């Protein structure tokens, strides 16, 4: 397993000598195995490692025990440890978002903050092939496009890396057992209140009955989709500057040039326009893009080549506001 991960890191160019790698560690099998692996091979790769742990405030004594477990592991192995406590349930209610989304937002915000303050230039996460399959299914169920089905990437924004994306969960668990890593188990992983858990506990087992290697095939599909996405993104990058522009807080679109492109390109331009306007694509699904697409295709107004996007009406239609 270690050789597979080493080759994957090198093939994907995830780390280079001199990197400072902050590892997000919950205490579960995936993140603990990643911590153990990177700490073991830090001299081989010529890197420095540290750990960040977010206490979600959701599981009382069990969450306290997770935090202490990770802290003690780091102390024993002389690894820098950073922690933060947040009330995810309260944040979820205040921001009117799901607990899943609130937890994810706070986790990534904390990791970025630590990385910036402590001078870490990489943030390593323990995602694996099974996570990839679950993410693919979740996005398909909710509605997505090619970008969505390209799944979790091995690296993102030059900051986040996922060295275990070449492994199946069973390989990680076996690695923990082989190295006597007494990882923690989060009881909420078995609660069907969360979409991902429903997929993991109910849907995926039925799929695996049909084909035991389905998760591996899903991962292969996301890799193919990623290649198509990269080619497509390069093309859209080349034309975006002449079609989209901004004036203060207004997003503008050159409708005449937009109409000259193929529908698939038009929709990607609109996706990027929403990103510029909203600041993120959270909760934006494919049907939102097609609603926007239909509105602009049917619009009859003329008189200027630069056409302001009608965000007031569109926002009400697709829930941007």
C-alpha cells in the first residue's frame, strides 16, 4: 500500500521537497492512516508535517475524546498540533444551511487559517476511492454537470492534496490494523440523517451486490470526466474574457457573442457568471443553469452588445437570493 501511495504522490506531483504539509485529522481511520504515513515518510519526501483538528461540538464526550486522542498521538510523535472548537449545530441554524455544509465550511476555514498563520503550503486530506464514489452518486442525485462528475480531485488550488485517492477504504483499514493504529469511530457515520450516510449505508451496498468493483469503476469514470473537463475549461478560459465582464457589483454578458457559442459552452459561461455574482456555487444545480440558459435564449431585447444579466428575476427563479 505504501508503495502505491508513494507512486501516486509522485505521479500527481502532490508534494515536493521543502513543503510544509498540514494534515486534517479527525481521528478516524482515513486521516490517522494518512498522518502516520506522511510522518513516516517525511524524510523521504523532504517535508514537514503538522496536524489540524476541528472539534464540531456535536458529540459531547465522544468529540472531546477524539480531540484528546489526536492531540496525544501528535504529542507522542512530536508533531505540531492545532485545534479549534466550533458549535456547528448553532452555525447551521444561524446560516440556515445543513449541518453537513456548516461542518465542511468551518473545517476548511480552520484549515486555511492555520495554514496561513503557520506557513503551511499544503493541506492534506484523507479522501479515498469510496469517498469518490459516494460524491459522484450524491452529485448525480442532486443534479450536476461534467464538472460535478469529475469528482474529488487529487489536488486543488495548489493547496489541498489527497494522497489516498488511489486507495480503497478496505486498504486503509488494513493498513491501520497492520500498524496497530487504534483509530476512532464516529457514531454519526452510521446515522441516516445525512445524505452521504444514506448513500454509504443503503445505496452503495445494493450497487456492490451488482458489481463488487463498482466503486473502482466510478473512480475510473471521474478520472475520464476530469480529462474532458480540463480540455473544456481551457477552451472556455480562452473566450470568457470577451464574453463576461464586471462593473462594480454588476455582471455583464456580451449576449451576441454568447449566442455564437454551442449550448454546452453557453451554459458553462452562465455557471461562471453565477459564480462571479454569488461568490460561490454552493447549492447551485444543473437545473438552475438551464433555467438561466432558457431565460437568456428567449430574451428579445437588443440595442447593445453588452447585455446586463437580469439577476433580480433569475435570482427568484433559481434561488440565488
